[in-house]
C-alpha cells in the first residue's frame, strides 16, 4: 500500500499507527524514512541485518536466515562498489552471484525474496514501512516495485507500506503499470467539515470542553480541513479560551496568532530553502489564486516560454515543493501555500530567471 497526500495531512501519523498495529499482530517491522539524495540500499541494509539475526535466533529448523545473511552480504558487496561510505559489519561469506550484479532492479528483488523466505521458514512476517517514499529515485522505486512483485508472486510474507507525496505520476513506463496493479494508493487528504468538527470536539469533550458550532464552522473555513492546520487552530483556541465553551470570538482572536506562527514555522522553513528564482516561480503560481496551475500559464505570468521555466520547475519538484497532478499541470504540495506566498511577497513583480 502506498499512502499519498500533501504535506501535513497525517501520512506519518497513519504510518506509525499501521506499524503499531502490525507489531501487535506479530509482524517484524522495518520502519525507514527516505531522505533526499540518500540511496535505498544503505538505508534498508542495517534493518535487514538485525532482522535476519533475529530470525536466525528464533527456534525452529531451517537455514534460510543464514542464507539471507549471505545474500545480504553479497548485496552489500555490490553496493559498496557504488557507495563507499557504507560499512556495515557482516562477518559472513557472501553468496556469490545472489545480489551482487550491481543492478538494483535485479539485486533488491533477490535480497527481499531471500529475507522473506527466511521469515516464512520461521512462520513469521515482515512489514517494511517507508516514509517520504517520493525521495527515492526512479530506479530505486522501480527496484522496490519489482521486488514486491516477486514477493507477491511467490506469496511470501513480506508487505510494503509506503507514504509520501503523490508519486504515481512521476513513475515511468514499466514500473508504473506494475505499480498500478500491485499496490493500492489510498490518498490521504483534508477532512470533511463533519470530520474536522469531530477532530476538535471529541478530544475536547472528553475533558468537558465544547466548541460552539459557529466556532467550528469558522475553523473549517480557515483550515479547509487540513489536519495540521486543525491542530494549530485547536491549540491556540484552547490556550485562549477562558471558559470550557469555545466561542466563535475565541477563534477570531486566535487566528492572527495562528497565521503568524504558521508563517514563521510551517511555511517559513520551506520558503527559506528556496532560491530567488524558485520563489519567483512559486509567487507566479500564487498570483493565479488557488488550485492547479498550467505550466503554460505560469510561463506567461513570468513573461517566459514554457520551455525556459523547465529547470526551475524541476528543482521545485525535487525539493518537494510542487508536484504534477496531471500532465502539464502543477500544484503546491503544501496546503494553503499560495496564500502564504502572497503574504510573504505582497508586491509581485516577475523577475527574469
Ligand atoms: N489522526 C490524527 N490525530 C491527531 N492529529 C493528527 C492526526 N493526523 C494528523 N494529525 C495532525 O497533523 C499533523 C501532521 O501529520 P503528519 O506529520 O502525519 O503529516 P504528513 O502527511 O506526514 O506530513 P508531511 O508530508 O509533511 O510529512 C500532526 O502533527 C498532527 O498535528
Ligand atoms: Mg510525514
């Protein structure tokens, strides 16, 4: 399963909850967080190593865990060639040819199958949980997908649950059609008005506090139901409320402070990572209001050709600031970022890039 959605909608919260449930059901879990520019192999390897040692110690017949370790050793030999900073002690002879071709699309499936076979032999199961999965390169995502395909064909007890920004549109060709069949892609998004009201009222009610219905309506209007924003408005109104009944006026008093804090933290940390050209590009998007943006329109706003904005757009996608929901369209990954861009740069004057 690959959970996808924008920033701050609750993907990581869900992933942690799924991990907790998986563990309660006896899964061995491998939680990893992808980081921009860090390859998949070295990220997974230390987890697989301790898992295989653990499986090896479990009672029961068989030697698949030991074989898993030899395959892992062969995999590490192969990635060592490419990434010299990986040194994970594994004092074991590699199984030559098992996962050392150097081609991740061949080696990773072999490795994960060997690990899953070890789990199967010990009547165990593995859940690999990967957060921020969009940071993997196309080759790595494709290797991961091919590995899961093999695992599924052999009905081995290993599952993958990923979370990240919408990535399907970025997956190309073969891996894309594979992925569509293999995974479910629940999209995690904003809450409905009713759900937003519950998110605030239920925990409050548990301690005898109540949000008035016009207060809830106002919070929904401002947050559009985005979980992280609900959390912030809930926090400030809670702090400001003098009585156990939170009225509309409290929300109105809290709002400037919430917006100030969001601007200074949530939005600002992202803004500060941008170059002037990138800010200019995002400001041009925001200039057109909310929604999805056509690349052609952005170029026009900037007084440039669609082709010449390509490099800046690519950098913004790489930084996870924007994504392409459909061909030729762009959207912000951070909810309400368009409004923030207008606050941050009130006077918009396109500058040449
Ligand atoms: N089920 C929930 N219960 C309470 N709060 C929640 C829940 N889901 C989300 N939130 C709120 O939303 C915030 C963001 O959630 P989370 O970090 O999981 O988002 P995300 O989708 O992983 O965002 P990002 O893409 O930036 O990593 C949480 O810190 C919390 O304030
Ligand atoms: Mg997250």
